[in-house]
């Protein structure tokens, strides 16, 4: 009976977690729900960003740089779950500068684990039909049919048309880039997309965000689709009810908006303040464009630098196991790894008291020095009971002996550098992650 | 003639697309490698100290897209767990059969952005992780898991 009561209580708390998580929904159609960003949070200290000059002092990347390379990013309860990092973007019709054909979309999930901009059609409102249709799939002999994408993520997929838009993030613009308009209803979801994808995350409510701002290591989103018509990825659509799996050239694929900027396009930094062990209701940080191009994005001499493989993975060693599918990923909202010794509730780690753990990160090729990284896991039920949104110590139990994900908890109190493609910064060559 | 051609085509494709179905019989693909596994179960309190030897068979195959599929099969020829590892997620409708809707509803149980799926209940559990180019996951039926087999044993 005692056990049953305990079980019931746990079940009640778990239900509360889920309700809290769902409460705010996706914010469909609330594009004007403006948050008063604190443009210069006090924790940044004496880092003024830049002095307004653009004569490239300290530019070790050898690429063009411009002032004003930061935008605010935020974790709060407005997203669909805890530890979801968001930014606001402005989407405009290409080729019409200053004409006001734009929509601001907030609550975009900032994701270093994927590449490309994906926006829920509901958040674009009346702008969607004005965006340019992307055509010209490699296997489309007419060259005229619209391209649509089924983007597979860890747990589900997003489906929708590929369109071209200007994407503004802060003062920077990625001009005329292919983006995915999720859930636009233009084309019936192909059966392969559902069969390989699983749950459909094309709406703001199901995703928990108005879209995804994919700023990972890639320039374009599907290396494999360059050469193979993969089931459940790119399609060209002769009609509303028939889409055909296809290869797509790089320049027509959904792309990393940072890589399309005219300056500071070699990577990003996510800089978030530390949070207390009991979490915090909201956190405001900075997304900084460029790595090693100016004073506020220089790689410190003592930075820990880890080369990642083609898919953004490095290796993490934990308690005698080498997890070679490991990533530092802002789009994962927990530490996700296997440790069968830690109690769980609804797949979250719920130890009796906070655990001080350590895992060792090394580059994907095993080159360079390994680094032991301490981290904490607290009881997720206790954390959820605080009602906070930002936690540096929440973990989920994965059984796989190969996956170790350093999700958003890892990012608090750090500057995490994500270098795109084979960019060169000083003597270093990407892709790599540093902190 | 065209019927014959179709029959030949089907025969060529079938071994590649005939996965096991979770809860059903394993695939009969010629490419499968089978290896019997024996596990010594941990004696639970209810087992009154009588340790039973639980066993299963592991079938491994690689599908047409290069995804390694492992089927964990009970002596009664029922698949109680599957894992996948490859450049894409495999055809989950074929792999999970009647449990495919359970996988989809697990994915919708909470908003999780682009992060991994770790969810389920006493009937069906699923883990799914990955990004374009590299996916891994497992699905299993807890009620059919042999004693002494833990999710971490499924790789």
C-alpha cells in the first residue's frame, strides 16, 4: 500500500510535469507576442561586443566582419517544455527590401543539432503564399515542380514546402535562402515520410516552438540527399497528392542561415549565464555570429576544442563506456545518457539526492587531448516542482551504449562555439565545437 | 510476361524489405545471421530463489538503405524487441507492425523539439535518437522481455 501511494504520488507529479510542459502551447499566430529583451545583460560583464569599427582587429578567421553581431536568446516557460532555447527571427519576401513584406516569428527553437530554418505555416500567416517556391530537384526532369521536404529528427519529422525567403536574425540577413514551411498543407504527406518519420512535428503545438533555427555544423541540411533519393527526406511534387523522392543539389537544400550571411558566417557562439541548482524561471543570453572575427567572438587561448565528424558527433567516455554518437546539442533539453544505477521516473533521472558525475569528451577522431567534464544530475521531480524553465542538472535515461547527448543543461554558464563546415580560424579547421 | 517480370521483381525485393514485426514472427531474410543468447536471470523475490535460464535469439540484417536491424526473438518465435542503427530511420510501420501507432503517440506525449524520444509504458517502450545521416533506436515489449534482460542489453 505504501508502495502504491508512492507510485500514485509520483504519477501525479509526472502528470503535473506534462501539464506544465503543454500549458503554453506553441503560441500559434502570436507573432506579435513581443518579449522585452535585455540587449546587454549584466552578466556579460565588460564585453561590449565591438567598438563599432570594422577594421578587423583580432580577426583570425580572415573573413568579413561587421559590428552588431549579437541577438538575444531566451529560455522561459513560453515554449512547450523545459530548457528550450528560443530566438526571434523576421521572415521577408525576397527581392523586396523595405517593402514591409515581413513577419516576425518568435519562439524559434535555437538548435545546434540541426541545420536549416523551419517555420510553422501558422506563424507565417499571410506571408506564406508570397514566399518564392523552390523548384529544380535533381530527379525532376521538368525542373518545374515544387520541392517539399520531410525532415527526420530524433523523435519525429517535419513536413512542408521548401520556399525561399530572406531570414533576418538581429541585424543580419540571410538573403533568399531555402527554408522549410512546416505544416503548410500544400502536399499530402508521403507514406514514406510517415513510415520513416513517426510523429509529425510540423505544427507549433506538436513541436513546442514556432519553428527551428538550425545553426549546426552543416551548411546545407542533407549531405546524403546530394547523391541518393533517401526515403523520407526530399521530394518533388507534380501534384498535391503525389510527391516523388528525389536528390537535391546543395544550393537548393534548406540551409544554415548563418552560413548565408555576408559577414561573420563561419559559426556561432551560444552564451548563457549560469543558473542555480534549483533552476531559474527564465534566462536571457546571447547568440553571437562569427568565431574569431572580432573582439566578442574570439576563441580564448584556453578554449577546449573538439573536432566533430561529418554529422557533428564527438566521443564521450562515461563509466567505462565510449559513446561515439555524442554531441553538444542545444536542441536537446536534457543530458541524455545511459546509467542504469540511477533511479528514473517517466524516463527522467530521479536520484534520491543530487549526483556529482563526470564524463570525458574527446574529438571524433580521437585526436587532441580528452577533457573530463563534471556535471550534476538532480531529481527531475524536485526540479519540476519549482515551476522553473531553465535547469543545468536535468537528465533523461537512454539505454543505448553509443549515445551521449550534452543538451542545453551543458550550455549554462558557458560560451559554446559551433564552427560551420571547414571554416578556418587561425590554425584550426572546422567543423569543431569549443567551450 | 509482365506478370512473370513482376514476380521476379517481388522476389528480389522481398528479402530486403521483410523486416520482423514487433510482437510477431521474425523475418525470414536470407541475409539474417542468427545467434542464440543465453542469459542467467537474476532471481527475484517472487521466484523464491529459483534462477531460470531465459534465452532469446538475435537476428541481424541490413536493409536496402544500409540500416542494421536487430530482432530479439523468444524461443516461441515472437519478436520482443528490435533495434535499428543506420543513416536513416527504417520503415517503422514494417518494423513495429501493430505497435507503430504506439510509437507515434509516444512521440506526441510531450513537446520535445528536436531532442531524443524516450517514452512508453508497460506495454510498449521506445527510444529514438539521431540526426540526418545517423539514427539509432530501440523498441521493445516489456511484458515479453525475458527475465534478466535489461533495455541496455539491446544494442
